[in-house]
C-alpha cells in the first residue's frame, strides 16, 4: 500500500465521520472484530482493550478514538474502508451501486 | 450529513496526493455536464482563465472552477462516479467506462459530444479530404470521397475530344480592338469608316501555349489560321465596311499592315 493511498483513505474516512456520511458503528459494521483482530497489530489491540476497560464499555466511538482513521488506513485493507464508504454513499442516495 | 463537504475533502485530497488527476475529474464532469451545472459567473471565470492561458487542459479547468464549486454545483451522482473511479484505481481495480449522463437532475437533456472527425486513411493509404469540383451544390457520388483526383483529371481529358475542338487559345491577332477609351476613332476614322483590312498572311506565328495558359477562360470563336484553304475562301463583306477612296482624299496613305499605327505616333489633332 502506498503512503499516498493510505493518507487518502485516512482523509476520506475522517471526512466521512466529520461530515456524518457514516458513523463509527457503520465503520465497525465493515471493520468487524474479526477484521480488526486479524489486521491490527497487537499493541493497538491492547490499547483498544485498555481504553474500554478504563471506560467500562467498548463502543464503536471508543474504538475509533483509539483506532483513528489514520490507523485504520494504515492497517486495514482499503477494500474494507471503501465498502464502508460506498455503502454510506448508497444510503445517502448518491449512488445505487454498492461497491463490494 | 454534509455529502458535498465530504466530496470536497475526498477529491481535494485525491488530487493533492496524486490518487486522481484533473483528467479523472473531467472524464465525468464533462463540458456538457458543466454547461448545464455551472452557474454563469463561474463560466465567465472559466472562459476568462482559458482565454488568458496559453494552454487549456483539465488542470486549468479544475483549478479555475475549484473542487468546492464543482461539488457544490455538479450533481452528486457524477461527483460520486468520479470519486468511485479514483478509489477503484487506488484499490487496483479496473476502472469502468464513465457513465453517460444523458439527463440532468432537472431532466434537461445533455447533448452527446460531436463525433470525432474521421481522419482515418483510406484503403489507398491517403487520408480522405473533401474535394470540391464545380459548384458546391453538385451532387456527389457515394464514392466521391475516395475517388482519386487523377480519375477526375482523366475524365476531364476524355471530355475534350467530345467537343471536337482544342482548348481555346487566343490567336496572335485576337486583340484587334482597342479599348473604347483609347480614342482611336477621334483620329479621323469614324466608326463607319474603317480602314481596309489587308489579308492576313497565311503563316502567322503559332501561339505559344504556355504564354496563354492562364487565359483559357476567354472563349473566342474558332479562328484557326493553320488550315491551308482558308485564304481561298470568299469572305462576304458588307458594303458599309468598305471605304470610299474618292471621298477620303485626306487620308492619302492606306495602311496595309496589320493595324500598324506607328506612323501616327507623334501626331496630334
């Protein structure tokens, strides 16, 4: 994965969250626990668990506070991020085509 | 939800990071799309920039309009298609051909671009070029576009024997008459009192074809001096063309040459 592509997907995901194109739950609907567990490095998984334990719960918002868009783009397959973006666009009525 | 702001971020960062190019944008945001989507003030700005730039390309268009303006005015489905293509390429997928946007959101038809000019070479290897012969309204045969010019020339050459005469060339004696403003008639020769015409010699210098090659449009009666028997033929002369020598005493000298007025050169009336 090129750095530019990573950076771009990070910005897109960040903008999508900021502009409420999709929310953290939508992200985790595609970046499932299985995906996260298989792609995030151990130290990052540890941080997620630590933050959740400290807060007393693990919510999608809290997960994304730790696993930021930059980290998502750095570790997750970009197809996963794109499927999230495309599904959100389809929900918004921008396109009827859901890119898998 | 602010989908336009999202698109602005996505496209701006894509261009900044070389994920996409302005050409990718214009592949979807075509001039036809812009023509019905972009407000006139933005069109004015775009035209001004294009006129003032030595080179007009996709980058100039995108930079002049600006991604925020594009996302604001162009239908989101088109921006999405552009965005999706960039993403597909970033993901290593094959980019589909851009979708034809035949109608705008308001239902207005978008004209397709004109077809490309067919400059493909013909079977003979020569590019097809329109050849106009004669009037522009002349009907052309279906294969007129591919007919070589040489065929046309040979066709014209075949037409010449049909008329039975060579191409019109001016004989050396063709310029017999002066212009009306040269005041020849004011020199004592009335319009009805023509000088007697001496018989022309049978061996006149032959016309040089090259000299008169540019005067082919001047059609003259057939005056062939090359035939041997023309001098023996009797020429009908009207009486009014004859000169009464007894009454024309003043003009003592009869000119027998071929309109040689050199002896009158210094005279004034």
